[in-house]
C-alpha cells in the first residue's frame, strides 16, 4: 500500500494505516492544508471551492470527506459531482471560485485515488505552491471554523456547459462533422467518460456511437491506462462495428487515445500531433510538449512555420512554457491536448472536437491521416525504485556515459542522438523510474531503453 505526497497533490491506495495510505485522516489533513493555503491566497475571490470526481469506487467516500472538510474550514463548496478533470477546471473559472479539487487517480488502478489541486484559474498549482501545502499539512498548521462560520454546499452539473463551450470553439465545425456522417466507437473504462464522451459526440452530430465500458460504476473493465495492450476490445469493436474512428479515454478524461477504422491504434503520441497539425493550419505559431513526447510534433510545427519548445514533464510545466512562448497548441505525448483558446488544461473532450473536425474536413480515413505523419516509434519502460538506489548517482553516471551526445537535464536526463532519443526520470506519482525512448523502428527504441535499464540495474 502506498501514499505519495507531491507538489501536484496527494495520491495513494485506499485502506490501511494513516500516513502510509490514502486514509480518511490523510484526506482531511491534506484538504485542510489546501484550504489554509487558498485562504491566504484568495486574490480577491470569495471562499468558494469547486469539487468534482471521477467514478472510481472510493470516490464517494473521498468526496464526502473533502466537502465536509472544506465546509469545516469555512469554505463554500460547489459540488459538481461526477465530472471530468477538464470540466472541473472550467467550472472553477465559471464559478469565479478561489480554487478546485479533482478527486481522481487518473490512470491508476481502482484501489488508488488522489486529490488534484487547482488555483483560481482552474490550473494546477506550481511547485512552490504545492510545497507550501505540503509544509502546512506536515505541521498541521490549520484551524477549523467556529459553527457560525461553517461553509455551505450547493450542487451543480457542468457537463452541458463544457460541451457548449466546445461547440463554440472557432476550430470546431459541427456542420462539417455532421455532414461527414462518421461512425464512432468509445471505450470509457466505466468511468465518467462513459457519460461525457457520448454526450459530446451526440452534440457534435454523430448519429452512430458504439459504446464500450460506458457505465460509470467505477469497476474498471481493464487496466485504466489507455495503452494498446489494454484496448484490445476497442480494436475488435472497430472492425466488427465498421466504425470510422474510435476514442479511448482514461478515468478522468484528460487523455485521449484514437483508433483507426482498421482497428489499429493511431498512436497516443500522435493524438497531439494530429490536433496540432490541424490547429497550425489555421493558427500558425509555436507549440510545446514535454521532454518525453514524440519528435513528430517538432517536425510538423517546423513544417507549418512555427517553433517547437520542450518543457519538463508535468502539465503545470507544459502550461508555463506554453504561456511563456505564446503557444497556439501544446500538451503531452500521452494523449494530453492543451488548447489555449479553450483553457490551459489537458482536455480529451476538446481534443475530440478538434480531431473530428479535422478528420471530417480532410475526407481521409484515420489510417491515412496517421500515415501522413513522420514515422517514429516509442518504447515506454519502467523500473521499480528500491531504497538502495541513489537516483542522483544513477543520473550522473548516465550523463557521464553519454557526455558526447546532446543532454538535457531540466527533468531527469534526456539524451538526444541523431536518429533517436532516450529520457529517464523519477515518476512524480509512483515509486518508479520511467524510461521513454523513440527511434525510427520499434526495435531501436526498445533497445536503447533496455540499455539504460541494464545500467540502472548495476546500482541495485
């Protein structure tokens, strides 16, 4: 069982002892620390927090604890119930709230849950802010309100507002999508995407939607991380239903994975590439992705006359870089699309609207669109961290080994070769080292990653 306290929030497994797992005591302490931080940084806002959650089994329990704690700290709560992460982000701004909490462990299995913390812009807190909350929680330096000052809770739904927001985006063309008469398959892993994605598709004019695991009861039908090895049923459904395109999302709907009409994955790295290509055709400019994302985004950005920038891994880092360079589109290679004309957050629903518009207007099949992009292959591997591994020693040794190549160390270590790259970094959410690599063939990508793993194993 595990409890991970990081600058991006608190994440852990349900049950067990306080301090070792995500127990009710840990939830209350961390929520109170967040409320204390927000009260010191209201920026003229009233004491109001938006709370949303995904459909995982522990969601209702954690939700009640969080709402009650916020009320106990004197905050009013706008409870939007089961909602996607991007819906919650948008609700914070629309409610003019001082912040927001999203209860989701993203792609982690069902026995995990987490508190993701937002500022008044509906964006994730930065490292400095996150550390302040950790310090407050560690010292338990918070004071609950007297009975006369307890907060209140109101319940609202924001899905339809989110959908209408997407329909109003300048590059989402509902008429083009309707005219294309596309047939769409969806795998929502039995979380909130099972409601949100079909509702959006119907609003976009899709008449035929083939639903797979769209009942939001929280019993995930397969590993919730939307990777090809977990999406074999969607691949089969694409063929049996003769769907034109397929979408898979993670439990909180901030990652979008696309499947082609032939049952082959479009490639999670290429979700952002395709959406960026469409946006850049209409809004030339800069793009940003993290260090572990495909070179293909750089290639299409430069081909469209823009400049590509890399950021440290983590949505908050990508967003900061996007603002710095005034990027027109950006995100992460795991299927995370960030479209500033909508909001600064990964949003699978916005990604669907943009992707379907591009597909409809291009007149291409999904497989043909995918074939139009540079052919890179990525390998994603990981190695568990043990107490005897000194991560800094490992990183320094690898930098020394590859000192004759281009090295970036703003986030772990990335080594760029002329025809491939490898990036290794300690995960912010799990006790592992992630090793991402990319090359012109699957074998090359896999081999460079394995070479790094062999080097790390020497330190065990």
